[in-house]
C-alpha cells in the first residue's frame, strides 16, 4: 500500500500511448501534490530517456529499479507482454493500471486476478470508453437495451500487430456492451478475415444474451477513416439512442405520453423536423409522442479521467471503476468470438476443398 501522504507512480512502456499516460500523469501530479510520477521505463532506453527528459522525470534502467521506485504503475506495453510485466509487480504489492486488454489469454487473466487478491493490490483495466463523456451523457436515458449495434474502424498500427482486431479494437465495444447489458452471453456467431497481418484484421460478431438482448459488433483496422459509433434500441422506455464516441455527438429518441399543451416553440419545431426524417413513424403513435434529447456532453479527457479514478481508488481505498474481472470477461468473450471465426474458416476450407 502506498504511503499515506504520497503515491509514487511509474509508467512502463512509453510508445505513443505510454507518452499520453506520462503527460497526463504529470498534469495530475501538478494538481494533486500527494501524487508523484517517479519515472518511466521502456526496453528502448533511448526512447525512455527522451520521454523522461521531456516530462521532467527519471528513466529507470531496469525492472528492479521500477519495483523499488514506485507504489503503483501504468502498463502501456504490447498486450502479449502484460502478464510477464504485471506478475512481479503484483507479487511485490504494486497497484496496477493495465491498458486493455488485461492479458492476451484467459489463463493469464485468471492468474493475475489471483495475485491481485493474494497481495491486496488494486488493478484497473484501461477500457477507456467507460469514461467517454458522450457515453456517460447517454447512459441515464438508455433504459433496458434489447438490440445494440456497434461499429469501430481504424487504420493499422504496428503497435498492436501482435493481437487480432478483436483484442485490439472490438474489445472496447465488448466491454462497453457487457457493462450496460449486465447479462450472461449465451451464444456467439462471428466471421472475420486477415488482410495485412497474421492476425484477424476485420471481424464481425453477434452476441446473444440470457436476458434476450442482442448485440451486433464489427471492427476493422483496414480503414482510411476512424469511426466509433454505437446504437441502442431499448425498452422502459421504448427508445433509440445514437452515439458517436469520436466526436461526442449523441441523441436519444424515446416514446412518451403526448402532452396536450403545445408550446409552438422553436425547439419543438426543430424536434418535429428531426423526427420527420424517420418517415411516418409519428403518425403511428396515436396518444404517444416522440421526445428528442440531445444531452450536453462535457469536454473532458477520458484518458485523464480514468487515470484520476485509478489514483483516487488507491488514495481513498475505494473500488476501481473497471475491475480485473471486467477485463477478464471482455477477454473471455473476445476469445470466444475468435474461436467462432476459426470454426467458420475451417468449415469454409472444407467446403471449398
């Protein structure tokens, strides 16, 4: 456990994402005097020295120096290295923020969770979309989702070429959906292809839940443009929500009791114009009406928010927002999707001879 008055944090892996973590932790340190960025580490020592100089911290020369120099660490290395880096840190009682996915395999995740419990550590997984202000603005209006559509497109990055697009991109939406639906996945159908790497570069999956909800998820890292969109079709109340996680734009349409009083306001006119784009649906509602909501989305940095939550969980000894168990569940579903795709590909080969 960190000392009562100061929390010393290290960053392990200072590539593009690791540098973002370093920069934001320096901001948090400036805002919270009991938090200290004690140093950075990277196998590329030249890079580590460069980042350390840029953000006015130290560059650790070896792993023993990290263990002796911190109470907590951010692991922002390649996924395949997460387990081997996290294990000795947990064994020495360090709290960890591990970038998603928590590990590459389910067995590794289970072993890290066992170490976390055995040594009384806190582990937060970097599923950043949980902290996306656009999602947080929409959540109060979602009701009970029955059908979810999620699409995520991105360009190819060599940083994550060691894992498939499912563990790279789709896992964001897997975790997001699991956190909202809160029901057991009972069936998965999936397809996917490899294009530029030995791993899957494009994939789509259909997840069916025990409570009757269904989610269709697609991801591609062979795209000229970036896109992160989610749509929810829900009951209690019956509603449709559209969410753009990239630009923060969100809107909700839900069926409510029709008000007898008509204001004739500009807002009401604008709402009717938007609803008319859906066709004649308004004519089918009889004594009901469609309410249009475009919630205000605060301008917050989701990565900084999740780091602040991690720091707070340690200093105030409270639960982390995205637990290691959450991270393991997301990996479990990602692996099941990968296995479903492998089965389909084998069947296709057999059919084609």
